[in-house]
C-alpha cells in the first residue's frame, strides 16, 4: 500500500449539483454519505451505505479518485493507492 497518491493529475471533475446516489435512486434504496468520482462525475454512496455504489463504481471502471460531497468536507480518496490524496480547494 502506498502512502501517497499517484493519480491526482487524473482529476477532471471536482464539483457537482447532484445530492443523491444515482444507483440508489434507480433502485429505491437509501444512502448514508455521497462520493463524487473525479474522473467522470458519477455520484455514488459511501462504504457505510448498504450498496457501496462509489466503491462498486471504482471496481467497475478503475476511476481511482473520489471526493466527499458532504457539507463541509473537501477530502479526496484514492481507491488505487488506498490513501487520502488531498483536498479540493475551497
């Protein structure tokens, strides 16, 4: 496991207006917290949610970076390197 992220240069999308998990809405499920894929803009639920759509999206696409889109949170997680990769600028 790395202690640094080698994928930050791959971030393309850092903001969204979505405030829901796309796949939970489709299936009528509920989520706990939301994560934004910084490669394609997909919004999925966190690993504390029953369906873990953000992690599932990573495993299906290999898009390594997500950020929390919870109010007041700016951290970025790198699935590939398993580290907090940084923060989105305010």
